[in-house]
């Protein structure tokens, strides 16, 4: 990652000439932001130090001030999984999501995915213990959870009856907009969907695709299912994503990379994909 000022941020593993147990770190511009065996994050259940960091779950805002990471504390397995933002725990296995109103704590291995926007807004996707209810959580607020109505989807609710994790994508821009991908209790051929700002379905399984870009839906191609965590929402209002597609009789045709101009940029948005 490179900040707006040109500093490079990265996750380092097995650093040389550092004691074992302290050789993992998150680094920005040559300075350790957090270090295994040394850094003790605040707002956790106990007073444990970081043990390791997930190399693919380190995010940083463009200003270099805000950053987040997923990793493990040095304590018991039931509570060691955490997401930290600037060395403060915001999600922890075995603890209830702050401000969520949930009765159950986050499940063991219940932290599924993370994301931070260029402006520093953070997202976490996961599920709870006992009920295994799924959720998408951002900056201390639950944006979506199992059983919530899917805005713009004619009374459908988020469901895990066909896809265990329910949610498969969460991504935002630097303007405060975001897209959540999940599966509803609607018909199987169309229940996977991408929803903008909890108010508008910008794409769903079964929607036709304009493969040749001529402005006509005459290519016998339809979305089959969307890629997990494969999406980018630009500040210009375009949403880029991957998806598998099929023909009208359900035969798989392949996978593609698509873009749609959302209502953020196109008030006359009409679900045209190319």
C-alpha cells in the first residue's frame, strides 16, 4: 500500500535479527505500527499482545493515519481472533460486537472479511456464536444482518438457507457510499444480489448482460453468481466486479469482469451491464 504522501505500508513476517515471537509487524514508512509480542491493543477482553497478523487483511487509508488489520492475540483460541483499527480492537472472537445489540458473541473463526476505504471507514463481515447469525459491521454500526429486509428487493430478507455465510462482499468508496453483496430468501435463480447503500439493488443473479456492448440484451447471457470480495466502488460512482454467467437454459458460459454506473453517477441507471 502507498499513502497519498508516498509512504509504503506492508505486513512483514519473520523479520531478521528480531527475537522469535516479536518478528511479525505492520510497517509504514519503515516504522512499526503494530508488532507481535510487543503491541498490546486496547479495547480487548484481556491484556494480551498481538501474536500474528493475517497478511492479506492489512488495510490503510490514503492519509496513512487510519489503518486496520486482522490477526490473533497471544491468548486462548476462543478469544484470540481480532480486528484492530489503529491498535484498538473493534471486533473480537468471544466478545459481543460493540453497539450491535446482539445477545451472542462473535463466533470462533467468525471473522470472515475486512475492508477499509481510502477515507478510513472500516468494514468487517462475520457471524455470531450459537445462532451463527451473519452480519456486516462498519465503524461501530451493523449495516446488515441475517433476517433484515433487502431494500429494493420486494420484501426479500437476507438469508443463509442457500449460502451459509449469507454475505459475500462489502466494499466502500471515500465518499461514504458502500455496496453489500449477499443472498436473500428470494427465488434461487435471482437471490444473489449487490445492494448500494441499503437502498438500491444494482445487480442480481439472473440479470441479463450486454456482452458485445451494443446496448442490447440479445446475447443470451445472464449473471449466475458473483465473486466473493471481488468488487471496487470508485469515487466516480462506478462499480467494478467479477461474476460467472450462463445462458437462458442455465449452461455455464464463463466468468467476466463487469462495470456498472450506479445511481451515484447515473440518475437514469437501468441495470445495463457490459
